[in-house]
C-alpha cells in the first residue's frame, strides 16, 4: 500500500471518529486500493463503488451493476423459452391428431367392400397382351423391368385412336351443318 493511500485511509478513519462508528468497523464495507483511489465493496448488498479524491473531498460513485442487466436478460430468455416450449407442445398435439386421423382414414379405406368404381375383380383373359412387370435382381440390386408394347400392339392402338378421331370430326361436321341449316 502506498504512503498516500495509507494517509487517505487514516484520514477517513480519523474524520469519522467524532461521528458514530463507521461501517468499516462492523465489517460491512471492505476497501481495496485501485488506481487513484479505492474500491469499496458493500458486503451486505454486493454493491461496489469507486472512491476518489476530487480535490474537494472524497466521492464514492456506485459502479454500474451488470448483474441486474444479466438477470433481466435471463428472465427474457426464460420467458421466450417457455413460449417456444408451449408452441412446440401445441404442434406436437396437432401432429398427433393428424397421425390419428391418417390411421382412421387408412383403416376406413382398408375396410371398404368391393373394388373401386370402374375396376373389376375378374382376371384378364389369357390372350390379353398386358404383361406383368418383373422384378429382377442383378449384382445385389433389385431392378423393376416394365415390358413395353410391341409394334403390332402400338399399330393396333394407333388405328383405334385414328378411327375414334375420324368419327369425332365427322360428328362435329354434321352438327355444324345441322345448326347452319344445310342439308346433307
């Protein structure tokens, strides 16, 4: 401790001798030298002050308490976390309800009687050209091979589509002539 600091400490103690016992005597404050003055710590509240001699006497200024700011931020983050947890629980409940509805729909579809409209339970005739796709396994990989129709089958379908198209065009021409009043 420097000579000046010891003198200040002695002056503080001597000036308060005429008054009631200073707080340093019962251990409330502790002083530590710091730069041009002293650091004063209130052992009851935890508040810290910097005491300096401004030429007209000693002044102790309370140091800003960052703990209050940290506590406020922790409180805000806790509220945000609680809000997020509530939203997550609501989303989880909604997902559970959707899962249950999906299972209900699956069971309803599975329990339907008979085939869907336009489908038949009858087997295709043996002469039908539709071939079943085959699943082949090569080199440990499974591959699905879908057989393509032959040229003969394609020609047959093209002739059918062409015939249907001609009938549709003929029908359209007849309707146009009937609406215009021309006789065929």
